[in-house]
């Protein structure tokens, strides 16, 4: 395809331009190729090609023990890696029927909501950048660094966190983590309000995003949309409510929905979700139960590092668990979490072997990006760029 | 802030006198090039997000003279490859490299770009040095922004000390020929 | 009213009878194995039934069991009734020698890329698919990589010498 497309075609006496957008293009934030047939500035037809960073996650997962799959999940939607980690751990916990302490679930909720905020920050600030408003991006990226500071304190990594264990966490929240979390909850709303006031009612911004790339609820359902993109179209489906996991039923929060399903609605749904996430984090911190930060599953929960370094038994267990030598029950599990982009599902088939027999990731990006050519039909090229960035298509999740 | 002394780069070795400064052309050109690199971000996955953080307010790559991102390969000096390059992407990467004008430098950011990383699979290119020559490798999965900045400063060292004739030398021509570039 | 798994199974069995081969409930998720030739009818029955309203295709993927002779390849769909909030999993098995099944795109347009991905990975031919070509891998790939007989590793690596690992 590269370089091989004609520059224009003539049909019924009309001349159409063929424009190759991607695979590497500054405005697409990732590598997707779209070949557009254009009449002037209007897109008549388009074809999306993906797979430019296909990394064969599902094949790797069939060859690696469960713990070695966690780093893969990091690299699905790398903007909100902890959600993917926890989703995977919960899937395995469902398979081994582990009983998870309330404290672990609350800790997970806090981290997953932080990750959701980080994810939505990237998406919304990049929508700003694509409309020419770079300032909001620099404001929010400063705030995002504070989230990464918290992640770093909890697990040592910023972006690809590989956080948690099957059955809980490697350690409890440290005093510094609590302090960072408190600072974040105090300072972030101010920074975020600044960002909101820059864009939410800004005349220039509204002119660019209202009615750009709209989608009807019926079409969104037909194309299996989930997450903020589905909710922006007006369907109130959220996995956290439909099938609560990790004690989400304990928290009071609203599910924002849009009306038009256009870029503005997607932007505003994410804005409101950030506020709701903050409220969930506050509730979880206030009601954090006491107890252990790990479940009683010694066959899957890695022994503490100090013991591994000093005790023979612990070292053996560590080795056995990491190499997948512990007994895994047979069975098949589907577990879904509400990822940054929608329903992130894990379909795990275990035959009792050391690795999964089959692990399929239901990747929300992959499923909803197929509607993109339909959504941009008849719109202008500049709107198509905005539609893409507001759909928050993450290449890692798209191509797996 | 206003009476703070501006941070100037060090002058190369040379002869200074009343109203003049003499040094070799190599060094003067290297100095200018090194501190005004135009990077072309070829961001494909996770490392690209860390690159966004590197460019944004907190880490601010602009401090090193690389403020201006060149999204067009024609005007870029430095190709920054960040993220996994699948075999489907390899010809695109090579084409982008070919479109860049000499002198050009390449930095492979992250484990995937350097060696394929954890993705030793049928679909992933095992390191971009299989299709284009690389000057600096930055390890990490993904590297922290500090590491990316470290890689850029290493590139600056290379740029500063590169003789003007290097790009015309036989060694360089042989290097390109080994990648099938005329 | 309550949508128990028994109730849903009863509705489906009343409609399709002995075409329903197997019913199980791993982790409370109703899983129905049906004959491959009724896949479109079954899915559109679930979608259009005014009572069940299974209007959402969550996921579609393939699986490969080389030991199950005659039905090596499986197509697995996860459906979700957003109205009544229950999930259902459907399985259809087809032989590896002639991996072909009808496409679900007429019922759920969202099945388009999911089926292309499944074709890419397992070589399943979805009849009636509007554009059945590889979606993730390069077009000139000669095999379907997720089939169990194909290796994971990149064949071009020369540095993986087993003697380094004492093998």
C-alpha cells in the first residue's frame, strides 16, 4: 500500500483525491493507516488498515505462566496499565476461586481509578492539542506526573506498572504513598478545574468539536462500542455497575452519558468520569477497611521478598510460582473490567497446564475502531483527526 | 529571573583574542548542530507515551535545543524510534529513514526498538538495527524520561564530535550498503 | 422477572431442539455448544427475541484443539443482554480440514473485524463476510499463527543458542 496508491481518481466526471493518512502521521497519535477518498476537504470513503504493531500477545500468553502474562497486559492499553494488571489478576483469582480481602479490593479500586484518571487526562488533553490548544496539555501532564509518582511509590514503575499479585498486593500503601495520594486529591481538582475552564465552554473549542464524528446509539451498539464512547452516544453501560467487581457496589458514583455521541460528548463524558473517579477514590480512602493486603492463596501469591532472600522454603515457592509449577484448576473464565476505553475482557481457558491453553483479550479499541471509517464519512479531514483522538484509540490495545 | 545569567554552552577548544575566536570548522558546525537537533518522533507504542511526558512541561526536552519537533522526515536530523516495530511496520520505518537528509542520526528508545524486547514473536522485528543503522540505544521498557534525555545528550555528544567528512567516507558508505541503502 | 440460566436454556432448546449439543455453566456463565450450521439462526434468535434481547456482541474469538478430531477449531462468541444484564457464551466447532462457518456480520456489524482477526489467527473462513482478509498480520503471511502447530518465536533470531542455556 505504501506509496502505491494513485493520487487521484476520476469517477463520473468528478475528480477525487486519494490521501494516505498514516501509518506514521503526527496527527494520528499512533500507527494506523487510513486511505481516504476525498472530494476537496470532504471524506467520501475511507479504509482503515491496522496491525502495524501486532505483537502476538495471545500467542505469547499460551507459552508463559500466569505471572508472566501480567507484563503483557501492561502493554495493552499502556495509558492505564494498572487496570489491565488488576483485571488479569482478578481473572486468575476467579479461576482459582480465591477469596479476596476487602482491603485489597478497596486498594485496587483506588489504583484503578487513578489509572482511569491518567488515561482520560491523556485523551482529553490530546483532544485539546488537536484543536490547537497546547496549554491544557502542559497543565494536565504536570498533574499526570503526580499520578505516576504514586504508582512509582507503590510498585517502582511509572507507565508499565506490572502492579500487584494474584491475590493482592506486594506491599501495603506506604506512608509516603498515602501522603502523595492526599496531595494529589488536594491539588489535582484545582489544576483540573483550570483545564476545564480553558476548554469546556471555549467558543473556538466548541466550534471544532460539536458535531464532529457523531454516532447514534444504535450504531454504537451494533459495532459493540463500550466505555466512554458508548456512553457518549447515550447508552448507560458500564461494567462497574452492570457486573460489579472488586467491591464497586460499595461506592456511590454517577455514570455520565452524552446525547449526540460526537467529539464534544466524548470529551465531556471523560471530563465527568475524572470527577467521579476522584469521588470514588475519596470514598475508598475514607472507608478503607483494615486487614491483610493479600489473600490466603500461598500457591499463587508470591512470598515476601525478604523471605525469598533469606529462607529456602520461600525461595522454592517463589521459583515454583513464577515458573508456573503450581497446580492450576481446569476451567474457562470470562472476566471483564471497565478499562480506560471500555469493557476490557479476559477469556481464559485453562487445561491445568503451566500456561493458559487460550487467552483472548477483548480489547475495546480494536472493536470500536472498526466503526471509524463509517463515522468519518462525509466529514472534513480536520474533524476526522479529532474523531480519532476523541475515540482514544491506543495502538497497543488495537493490535495486541 | 531576569538578572540570572543565561546558560550558555561551552565553547569548543580554539584561540581567542581581542574581538576574535578561531576554531576548526568541524567544531563550530558540530556545536551548532548539536544544540539545535530537530527530532522526528516515530512513536509507536508505550515508549511514545513516555516521550510525550519527556516533551511536556515536567521534563521539557526543549531545554536541550530540541524544542522543535519535525514531523516531516525531510527536515529532521534525528529519528527517534520509540516502541515496538512489527514486521509490517519495518518497510515504513526504512522509508522514513531514506526520506531523511544527511546528516541523520537514529536513536532506538526502549527494549523493543533496540532488540524486540519481550516480544520474541513471529510478528515483531527483532531490533530496528536489522533495517536501519542506529547510533544510540536507550534501554528500558519503557525508559524513564530521564533516560530518554540521557540518550539525547549522548546523541548530542556524537553530533558535536562528528567530523564533517564522515558522511562521505568509505566506512559510512559500507555501513549503509550493509543495510541495502545505496 | 428473573432470567435464570435454566429459563434461557429452556427458551433456546424449545427453539432449536437437538441442534443444541451441550450446556454447561462454568463460573455461572451459561455456555452453549451448538451445531455449527445454526450459528446465524441462534445468534439472531437471541438478538431478536422480544423477551431475551441479547443485543450486544461482546466478543468473538477462535480456539484450536488439535486432539478433537473432526472438530478441532472452535468459534466462541460472548453475547450480552444489556437489557436484562446477563451474559451467554456460544461455542461452535468445525473441522480443521474445512474450517468454514457462516459470518455473523449481517446480525452484528461489529463482528466484522473480530471475524477478520479470527480468520487471521486460525484460518476460519467466514462465509458471507464482506471483506475477509488479514487484519493484524502482513497480507503475504502463509500460515495462521495461532494454530497450535506453529511456533511462537521469531525464526530469524540467530543469537538463541541452546548451549548458552546448558541445553
